[in-house]
C-alpha cells in the first residue's frame, strides 16, 4: 500500500514581490499582534532582516538573529526563552534550513510545554509527534500551538516539512524533531529574498534539492505524486543551477530554483523515505560541521553508485524522464551538474580525509534515513564502502 500525507500548510506565495504583497496580509489574516522575527546575523548585516522587520511594523515583538548552522539545541532553548519573554503570538522565520529547523524545534518545545532550561536533544525528540516523515498524529483539533510563517533565503526546502534536524552538540549528532503543526503555516517564496545569500550556499542548497528529488524517486516507498514532483523538480533545477551560476542577477533562474526546491521535497513531506545520501549527510553535518548542501554534493553520486546493483532500472528511468542520457549512469550526470557550477563533489574537498572515515562510519546507529536506503546498509563496513566512493 502507498500512503501520502498532506502537511498542515495553508498557503504558498511565490514570485517577485511576494514578500511585500503577502506578509502584511497574512499577519492580518492570523491576527498576530506580537510577532517574533527569527533570522541570522548575516541577514541583519545585509539589510534583509530590517526589510522584513519594517513590514512587521509595530507587530514585531522582538528579533533574535544568532542562529548558527545545523540548528544546535542550545539555539532552540534560546528561542523558547525569547518567545516567552516577548509574549509572542506568532513567528516569522527568515533564512535557510538552519533558521527554519531551529524554529520548528522551538515550536515543538512550546507545544509540549518545555521550559528553556529543560531543553535537550532527548527532550525534543521525546516531545516530537508524527512530524518526522509524514506521521499519522491527529492535528485537526490541536490549533493552540503557535505557528510559523517562513521566508526562505536558500533552496533547502525546509519550509515545506513538519520535521527538521537539530544538533545535539554534546553528542555531535543530528536529531530529527517535528510535529504536524511545526510545518510553516504559510511560505513566502520571493526570489529577491535570495539575493544576499552567498553563491556557494545558494547553489549547494539547490544541490540539496536535487538530492531530495533523486532519493525520493528512488525510494522504496515512492508514490505517484512523489514521482511526478521529483521529476519536475529535477528538470527545473538542472536548468536553474547553471543559469544562476552564470548570472547572479537572474531572478527568473532563482524563481525556477525555488519552484524546484518546493517540488523536490513533496515526497518526503508526504512520508516518502530518503536514503543514505541524506543519512550520511546528517552525520557529516552533526559530527563534522559540513554544510548540508555540500554533504549532498559529495555523497549523492557515491550513494547512487553503491545502490546501482539494486535499482539501476529506476535510476535509468529517472534519466529518461528528466531528459538525461540513460546510457550514462545517473551518478555521473549528478556529479557533472554539481561540478559545472563550482561545487565540491569529493569528501576531500570539504575537509574529510581517510583519517576521519572510520569515525564517520562508526557514528551510524541503525536509524533512518540510512536504514531506509534502497540497498540495505548492513553496518559499518557497508558505510565504509560508500564513503570510499566519495573520497
């Protein structure tokens, strides 16, 4: 049986000018009078945060802008304290996956009644319910929880899922937390909001969306809707990435990339499993601080090569439907795309040498998404094989 779960998301506004056109109207619609703005210091320096703050006007109850990469648990605790201090009634998250995932962690904690001083990785995972992969928790009568409006500045697509990764820094491990109502209630995709994002970050998060598409299409529980969205996402991103790389001012390319990011994650947000590229990426991010966009760049080709003995036909079908030469391995197409826009494709290029391989493989604890890889990963020795292919 195939099952698709619809997220508790109401609206997506997309296009040039969407920020100014949609945000004030959404605040009116929800009746928020004390909105907390969550962002990063870099977006404060660029002026983007002030642009959003001006749209909030006197409805901005406060701003916190020190969210680092990988959404550490300590940041979630600070957000919980700030939300309560501001007596906020809603949240606007401006940024990439780290900002949006940290905000999800905050919403999970607030919904469970956790105090800032009680927040640990274990507490957050314990408070999660049905949000980490299209779960079945009933949410229809649970609208007392605070909600988030997301304004993404990267292409990670975190804004379309009810789950996210937070890092337990004590363990050096990425943990998945979520709740059906942690998904942003509204998303505003304005390509102009990506203009201050560093080129490598924007392009590598686009590569992350390619990873969503490929692993979603190759998933053991893919559905008709996930197949359709994965293919269209890949078609768009294969075109948009080179265009963005060639011309940083091309808003049309950025809009296409945002659409591709949105489509790429629909399978995962609906319950379709990801595989070892995402799973090893979590280990690289939590344990070695490698940005998640780059983990996809270096791991997806290797995982595709390792999986090929069990799903070569599926990989070829992906090529045919996207318009790539099916006689050439999908891994080669992916690696060529990433390299063509100046992104790393090898672990050595992101500072992970053979001296770290054993530690990296030893971090696997048997959990998804490595556990849901199309070719069964039996343990450390299999992981070392995959890692060697990415060396």
